[in-house]
C-alpha cells in the first residue's frame, strides 16, 4: 500500500492512489510511505522522483559495513525496528530514502510510530516538513523502544521474585533468564542501529541546522535507553549469579544427604558382613538369640549415627 502525504493549501492530506503523483507538484509532497508494496510500486516511485529506494530483500542482502548508500542529492539507508509478538521480540527492517524535501519509507510491518506520525501530519496543527516527519518517526520509535525495555524490566523483576518464592531452582527459570537476556541484546542492537542511522543522516549536506540539533537530542534519548538496558544487564548478571549459587547449594545438599544416608547404612553393613563370614567357629553361630542380637545391634548403630549427625546439625 502506498501512502502519499502532500500539502493542500494550509493543511496536509494523504492519498493511497499512486495515480495522484501525475497531478501533484513534487515540492508539495513531503512523505511517501510504502507498506507491503510490490515491484511496480517501487519502480513507479523511483521513476517519478528520479531516485533509488531500498526494498526489504536489498536491505537484508546489503553488507553491515555498507548499510547505506549515498547519492548526490539523497541517501538510502535501513534500520531494524523491534516489535513485540507474544513473548518474543522480533526485528523488522525499515528503509529510509532521505532527500532535502522528501522522505520515502519502505516497510513490511505496520509500526505504531508510523501511525502516530501520520495522525500528527493530518491533524493540521503543525506545518510539517520531510525532516519533521523523519524526526517524529525516530522520536516516537525511541519512545516505543523505551516502553519495550520497561516491559523487559518488569519481566526481570518478576523473575527475581520467582527465584525468592520458589523452593527449588527450575529449568523454566533458567530458560526465562536466557530469553530476557536475548531480548535485551536485541534491544541494545536495535538502539545502536538507530544511532548509526542518525549519524548517517547527520553527515548529509541537505540536513538543516535545526534538524541537526534535534537529531542530537534524539541521540541523547537513545543513550538514556541504552544506559537503562545496561542496568538491566547488570540485574540479569546478579540474578544469574544468584541462580548459580542456589543450584550449587542444592547440589551440595543433595551430595550431603546422599553421604549421610550412606553413612547410616555403613555400620549395619559392617555388622552384616562380620556375621556373614563362612567360618565354622563364630561365637554367636549357635546362640539362640544371635539373630535378634544382630538386628538390634544394627538398629542401635543407625540410632547412634542419627543422634551424632543431629548434634552436628547435619540434619
């Protein structure tokens, strides 16, 4: 779907009909948004505006070191936007073609930041430029990223409480810890990715001074989110250490219990071994009470062993 945002008198309108490009003045168009487009739409936009755009396949195949392409009058770059799908965090590629008076975005996912920017443009309360559109998308996206990190923070707090409340460490807790760490790593990569995108845009010669300063503010907001992510990484490291200590403690208790149980049976086994020897001469061999005596002796050794370890506070 193509969304064309263009100026009409003192306000902006949006059209989904690509045919309107033939009657619109180029200087009145500030933003062209392609959501789930096809090759015909791509060729139409490139031909009409005489510039290059980057589709999703090209964005995936482009090398990390060459994730943007700079032309004489515009740049083409892409960035990963993270969305939450159930309990998973999934990156989606968004491509930006930035010109002096025009912004073209291509994406396969309907992000909230784009919908909110669209509402601001069509509200008619502000005079938007293509730079304002870009800034609104980035700032709204950074705010959404902060919300995603906040959700992860709540998950970390719940995990910490689970460790305290659960009597035993369990596999689900460890898996949840790993999932939270993976999602935090994805959010960190996402924020660093946006910093790179902003640095690329700031290098261009057709960004005015006002936009440049506002992009600096966006970078500071990103750094605040990054600091928050690092804080959560520290919390996860602490929780991980606590989990490992609990696992070690439980293992030691298991070994200790196994050792004590083994010691309970060692004296009776010793007695049974002595009276199980096949010698013809054994003092109690023909004794009428030899068998009960051996059983009582075994029981006493177990009782004495129990009392001993109880006093030592091993039990």
